[in-house]
């Protein structure tokens, strides 16, 4: 069991377009974001990602590619929110508006960063360059980023459970040896 709160975030991509949803409720209300939510107890993270996309915009995702893991320290939250980010290019159906999200396709050149979570502008370019990444962001009480670290990695290590060693969080991974550390906190 992880002591972090596990969440998913799935970006649906079709060519040079990305499907985002305008959140109608929750912490991200009023912001454009990918689709996702909390991983249920005992649920596989990738399955959770697919379930959330279907629930939030009616799209059935056939396959996902894991692209990032980010740890967020958020005001008023005791647990770190660990968000597992996926890309989906293989999916079925047309996006529909639900109680949670109003979906809209955006050109990758017109991503509405001003109306998104403040971290997105840091990692979305990596996502668009098909780079995998891991990092952490610390938000203050006014949801400004006060500290962050973001690294490009070459792969996610297999979860420890899969190797028969229990007791480690599924999110355990080994950063690439030749990782490219990018710490931009001083520029904020
Ligand atoms: P709520 O239902 O609690 O949101 N999520 C974040 N996504 C981005 N891009 N940046 C963040 O920075 C995020 N924090 C959470 C995870 C849950 C959904 O929002 C994502 C879930 O998909 C702090 O409003």
C-alpha cells in the first residue's frame, strides 16, 4: 500500500490534437485538464485511468502508454497526491459532456495553459515530445508553485510487486542513469 494518494490523468491524443476537459467540480473546477481521478482500493492504475476516461467523457480507451509520474504537495492535503499520467491514442467513441467534464479538442499549438494547473506548462512540452518524466511540485496556499523538480527518464521500472517483493509502493521506479535533471525553481 502506498502512503500517497494515487490518481490518474489521461491525455487523449489524435494526431496534433489533444482532448481536454473543462472540470465542472473538484479541486480543478474551472480548469482544463486531462481526464482522471482517484485509483480505487485494489484497482490497477492503468485500469483506473481507462475507467475514469469512460466515466468523465464517454470514450473507451483500448490502450494506454504511461508517460509520467508526478508527486504533488497541495494545500490542505495531508497525503502527497501521486498522479500517474498516460497517453491514449487508441480509443473508441466520441467525447460527450458529463457532470464532471466538458470535453474539447485543442491543437497542440493552442493548449490553454493559462486556464490549466500551473504545473502543466512544465511537463506538457515533454509529453508532446514523447519524453517520459517524473517529478514533484509543491504548491502554496494560493496554488502557486513554490518548488519543483522535473526529470526526463528513459523508462519506468517494473513495480516491485511484479518481481515478487511485496511491501513497496507500486510507484517505485528507478530513474534513468543518464537522466536530464531540470530544476527550474529559481526561475519561478
Ligand atoms: P479533482 O477531481 O480533485 O482532480 N490532478 C492534476 N492534474 C494536473 N495537471 N495538475 C495537478 O496539479 C493536478 N492535481 C490533480 C488528477 C483530480 C484529477 O486532476 C488531476 C485527476 O485526474 C496539482 O479536481
